């Protein structure tokens, strides 16, 4: 026989109060647990959301402390809308070329993009593929040993094997045309001697003159051109502990395959004879130099007869088109031009104003007595 329990109104109020108090304590404990374990709380929330039935429009409603239901609707990720397909390694290489970021910076960027998004923004194995992309030019380079003339020490030089092929790859990687202007520069800073390509951007708003020679000079002027960022340069050669030495004008003759300035045809820009320097010779072209070298080799390659071939004994080290003037590709060195100009200006100034001699002396700039008297190097 079951017993009936009858509670008074006061007892019912006490039971209700205890039930409400216990429920509030439980909710508070749940909030504390969620705060101490955010990942666990997210997992519980995801389980609750998955167990809830959605309305025909895809809306899920959750209870709130205030009593009003909270409507939620699952939508597409913003990252998924922006990136339907992950970025490929080629996309990342293009980004690097546009912003000039280093290889290490690109690796960090790839990792950061994948970490900040719930979906993968960069393709899998990007680090390995990016490293492989950086090895594509290895076949264009080799290592050679050279003997330095200054101290007879042997130095290792990493350099490209074919400058023309490397320039084609350089232009193609940056989606440039064959008519683009590339500058071949030499820099001896930081205990390394470096030779590098850089792209020259031409101001197309300038109206070029009709003469091809004048057009090239105008395009290459500081007012119409600017060099791209140093991070967009492509190394052509590099050697450690190798001094930077131009030997004044000798480097230009070496690049063109022409003998020294004691030769009969000493100028790399024209074929004037040393016996007739008061007149101008015909401008040299790279095609003419190659033809003279070919004839020199076919005649036996005897350097004692090199003057018969305008003193050309080697093929040019730079691969310019046959019609290209040497003057267009290798401009005269500023230092050598200033040496002569300053020397003659100073001598003529001293003739009309003897006090001019006191000015360089006050700056401790000596005048060298040989070669008729001149200033050395940068003192000019």
C-alpha cells in the first residue's frame, strides 16, 4: 500500500527554491569549466549544435540566460569564398616577385596564411615545393677557380655558364619582353664581389628622338629610367674575398676582347689609330668585333699581328646583338673623363689667376708631377 505525501505550501516553496539554487550553481560551474578549458568548451558547443534540429531555413535556436532564444545559421566561411582553390607555389613565387619578400619571409608567410584560416590557403607541401623552385637555376651555374693577379691566391667563383640563356630565363620569369633593358652591375661590398642583373624601367611618356643612338642615350638617362629594387636583382657571379678592381679603362677593353691601351687600336668605342688620335674613328659594334676575332683566329691567332685585326684577340665577354654599338652598352667611365677635364681646367685657371694654386694646397690635395701634372683618382 503506497503512502501519500502531502506537502504544505511552505514546504513546496522551500523545494522550489532549493531546485533553482542548485540549477544556478550548476550553470556557474559549467561557465567556470568552459573558461578554464576553451577548446573543450568549443567541442561541447559543437556537439550541442550538431544535435540540434534546424528549421527549414537552416536556423538553429539556443536557450539564453535571459530566456529569449538565440537564432544561429551556419554560413560559408569567408576564407572559402575568397579562396576556392589554395594558392599554388607558382602563385606564391609571383607574390614574391611583386613585393620583393625574401625566401625566408615567403616561408613564414605561407605558414602564417595556413594558421590564421580554418581552411588551407596555401597548397600542401609548400615549403618543399618552394625550396625546389629556388633550385631551378642551378643548371645555369658552375664553380671555377681563378688566380688573383694582386696576390696570386686562388679564389672560388660561382658564375653562370651562359649569360644569354640566363638573361632569357630572367626576362621570362618576370614576364618581360626581349626589348627590356637589363643592367649588368658589379658591387664589391661586404667581402663579396658580386655581378648581377637588374631591370631598368623606362619612362614611356618620354618621346624618343629619331636617331637610334640618341634614343638609347635618352632612355638610359637618370630622368627617364629607374632601377628596380635590390631584392629583384639576379646574381650572375659571386666570389668571396675578391677585391673590386677596375684598372680604369682596362676593364672595358677586357669585356670587348681588345688588347691594352698601349696597342695601335687602343679604343674600345671606335677604331681610331693611336697614330691619328686627333681624328675620330668609326664606332665599333659587337658584330664587327666578333668578325675581327674570327679573322684573327683563322689567320693563326698570332698576337704579334693583332693590329691587322684592330687589336681584337678575344670574343666579347658580353653577348650583345651584332648591330649594338659598344658606346651604347659600355658608357665611358666618369672618373677618367673628369681626370682630363679637371686637369686642363686647373692649368688654364692658374694661367689667368695664380692664386688658384693655393686652393688645392689648403685642402691638402697634392698635384702629381708625372704625366704633365694631374690630380690622382677621386681628388679630381
